[in-house]
C-alpha cells in the first residue's frame, strides 16, 4: 500500500508555486499541510483519513494532481466508481504530472473499470431530466454511457426536475454494457379523439289516425269455391354453429388461468428482486450471477404466460365471432 511520494512532492510544489488569484498565502500553506498529512496517513495505512485530507486540500486549492492521490485512496477503500472518476480527471486535467504517475493512473483506471458496468440510455425524449438511483445525470440525450456498480439500479426521467414520469429497474454486470430504452407509455386516446358532428336524424313518420288507416281487403267466398287460406311461412330450422359450442368457454377459462399464473409469477419475481436489493444489492460486490438469473428466469416465465394468455384470448374472440355470426348470440348459451 504505497503512494507516489514524487507526485505528492509535485503537488506540494505546485501549491507553493502556482498563483491563483482567489487563493491566499494562508490557504496555500494549509493545502500544503493537508497534502503532506494525507500522504503520511496513507503510508501508515489510514486510507480513510488520507482521503479526507486529500479532499480537504483540493477544496482549498483545486490542483488536478490531487486526483491521483484521491483515486488511489478510493481504489484501496473498495469504491471503484469514485476511483475511476478521480483517475480519469487526473489523466485529462493534470497535464504537468510526472510520466510515471500517468502510466500508473492508466493501469489503475483499467483495473477499476473491470469491476464496473456501463449503462447506455436510448431515448427520443430530448431535454428530459434523468436520474440514476436518485443521482442527477443531466438531460437527455446523454453524451455517453454511464458507469455503474454491478447490481440492480433504478433510472427515471421527468419533463423537468419534478415527479418522475418514466421509471425502469434493471441490473448491471461487471465488464458489460446494459442498454436501457426509455419511452413514454401509451396514453389513453379518449381525449385525443375528435368529437364527430352528429347528423340530424330524420323525423319520425306520422302515424295515421284510425280513420286514415286502410281497411284490410275482404275476401269473398264464392259458392263452390273454398276460401283461400293465408300462406304461413315455415320457420327456418336452427342452424348449428361451425365450431363446437364449448370451445369459446374453454378458451375463456384457459385465458383466465394463464393470466392468474402470470400475475402470481410476476409477484414472485418482484418479491425476489426486493429481497436481493435489500441484501446483496447493497454490498460493493453486488449480487451473484445465479441470484440475478433467478429473477430473470421468473421474469421470462411471466412474459411467456402473458403471451400465451393473449394468444388464447385472441383465439377465444375469433371462435365467438365465428359462432355468433353463423348462429346468432344464442349459440354461446346453448350446449
């Protein structure tokens, strides 16, 4: 557990030599003392104390060379996300640091990056505010993928800084990029349907009075000729439906059973997710692949059940349409 004393000396030298107008001589001296104290604490094994001193020195005098010290402290404390950010800023901003420090910073950056995953956000909602685990990331679209610890995360977006309108929960694996697609849910279309003008209905026909109604013709029976009997139309025979009468009922029952199974499996998946989120999801190492797969498998089963439920519902609707079209609505109730 060593820190580059050469870099620490370079930071101290910069604190004493570089002139920043808002910084007073007293604040420079204090930053020098904090950096020196942080180096001593690091060498003694007090990583948390060293990190506190380095950050305090940076708050007084923001030298980018301090990011190397800060990154090493975060790495040794098992905080790869913060360490990656510190090493990245050191490589980009500390242009006058020793070449050996740059080389070690690049190696350390590769080391901590292997312990992290990336989140690629895809969305057409430009200008929306986005947060990852309640941490603001700016507005959409994001310029690049976001680094994240392995485990379960929550991402949400809103039109402004108010209440989140779209939220997604997803898992991140080390060394992999997870794509998250954000879109608005389908809105109720009732308010978007234009009101159609009502066409004026034709006035009801006038009902003739009894005096105006024509009398029925009188049939006169001639002698020797029997009266003509009225012709009664024969009632059509009941037509059988083309599909078995029990088929729509069986389809409806199957649809309900599949939907209930999908709901139960979905609740089981949510309960398992909450369990993992409150246990291994809070640890730096995150949940194991088997634990994550246990949630994913339940989600896959839930999706399959919903697909089967939709298929049986569609088939049931088709059978109802075919039978009622051929034999009327009574075909549903007669077995």
